[in-house]
């Protein structure tokens, strides 16, 4: 008997980023390891990311998601797409089990299971948005983090707090509004011999300019569409990134980090991380952004105890096993409905 066939309906693009694809791919591979098969549907940008990070992944025609979902012989669906809500979920699912990955709690969902990894999220947030029968998997310990992060967790945590020799800057593959170059240029003059690893996508607006800088500055290493994010995170002493899904990767490895808020929907999670003492948070929209960023950076560079405290508190936020927990719950639901 073959395992369940699962369709992932996912969004991506310059303004959306690539986080939906990457975390869905992690969940899909976890489900596959437990006997399921999967395919992805979404706009062209989804296919481009899959070409780079998972070229073997089966895709269905993106031009009409509802038609594709109805035509393809799938047993269940996963949605990681903020532009779709309850009506869309139900139209595509046609009675099949549905898991929705969300961060916003801002619209009705046609879900049997809702996964929201936000550290601030509470069940009441979905009280009027999800069916009463829906199972809610809430909090960072349900975040879909690739297994290579958890595999490096123990050795990485063992030496957190050592002198800063490498800084990791990862503002997102799509590099919204060229934010990566702005952050790099803020950081470079404040470091001496410290190495700077910069992660970005091949289409990132900052890539051309940073490539020229890297030819002159031997401290700067660019990692384009890297397959080695876990190793880079483990080897870094401090990190700078946006409060997206990569937040949980940094938490798993206890990387003392500055979270740079780039969008309104990132503020609740960033605020919760700050309240937990698990990250330093600055807001790109704040009038004093540059001053606040410099202050946070110098604190991490100079204060060993602050780095150790951030490492311990962030590691306590997420253990990296969320994809397995989610997959087991979803597969049980599918089995019960077949």
C-alpha cells in the first residue's frame, strides 16, 4: 500500500520572500521520510526556488491552483500562502484533509490543522478564524526546521560565548529593497579582522554591489543560494537577520542575534523574542534605526555575557524537531480520514 499523496500550495516572490517554500520543503521531506509523497503548486517564483534547492520536486501547473488541486489525485493538502483563505482552502481540498501553515491569524482558514510557530501565538487568536474542530499546533517547537540544524545543535551550543570571529548576515534570499547591502555597509566599518558571511539569493538586488565590495574586502564572503545554511549558522558567533522562518534556525543553534524588522507582520514575533530575552530587536522603520542597530551590534561584539545569555535563551525557544511533530499529527489525521 502506497502512502498518502500530499499537495503543497505555496507562495513566493520578491515581496513575499522564499521562506514559505523552504519551510514547506522541510515539512514535505519529513512527510516523505514517513512514507508520503508530495508535489508543489504555486507561482513561477516557487518553481525557481525549487529549481535551486530541490530540483527533484514534482510540480503541478501553477496557472490555476484550484483546477490543479481538483484534477490531481492527492489525498491531502498543505497551504503555506497568505493570499488564500477559507473559501480557497475548501474549494481546492474538496473534503480532503487540510493543514495550513500561518503566521498572521488575520483571516478565516479552512483547516483541519493550523501550524503557527510564532512565540506570541495563543489559541484564542484563532478562535473565530479556524473551525472548532481544528487542531492548533502553536509555538516555535512546531516550526519546520531542516534536520541538519538539530544535528549541529549540541556542538554549536557547547561553545557559544567565545570571542567573535565570524558574523552571519542573512536578511532573506529575495533581499527586500536591497536591505542586505545596507546592513553589510553598516557592519563593515565596525569590525576589524572579523569575517562576514553574507547569505542571499542569485536575484538579490544587493548581489552586484556586494560582489564588487567582496573583491576589495577579504573579510566578506558571499554565499549565493547556499545549501550550507546550517553549517554557516553553527560556525557564526553572532547573527543578523529578519524575523522570518530563519529565526527558528538561529534559535536551534543558539546564535546570539539581532533581528531587523522589515515588515509589519514581523513585529509581533520580534516583540515576543525581545520579551523572552532571546534576541536584540531593531526596526528598519524607526527614526533612530541606525543608532539602535549600532548599539545592538556593539553590545554583541563586546559583551561576552550578553552573548551567552542570548544563546541560552534563544536555544530554549526552539528545539528543531517541529517538522517531525507536525508530520506525525498530519499523517494520523489523514489515516483516520481514508
